[in-house]
C-alpha cells in the first residue's frame, strides 16, 4: 500500500483555468489550485483542464490533487433536484 501512496504523490498536474474574462490562465501546480479553490477564489463551475492538451471540465467535477474526475451521480434530469 505504500507504493500506492507514493504514486499518488508523484502525480504532477499542470492546471489551466478559464478566468472571468474567458482567458486561459496557467499552468499552475495542484497545491496552488487547491489552495485557491479552498479560499473560494474559483466558483465550482470554473472550467479547468490538466495539461496543455487536457479537456476543460467544471472544477467541481475534478479532484485537483490527482487530476481525476470525481464520481458524480447521474445528472438530475429526471425531475429530481
């Protein structure tokens, strides 16, 4: 299990985000992005991507520390909110 923890720590994410003006900013390290997120700097729907060739997703859908998508429930399009 220690090797799994080590591999998590070795993940190097290069984050880019779209600012309020629609301009792509970055790259930034995971720690910096997480800190800004926890400080309330980003709305949950801020679009972010990992790496220059990454796909933009809403910040609330991704784990900034690992670069992986969070498990999300089925979209609430069944009349349930």
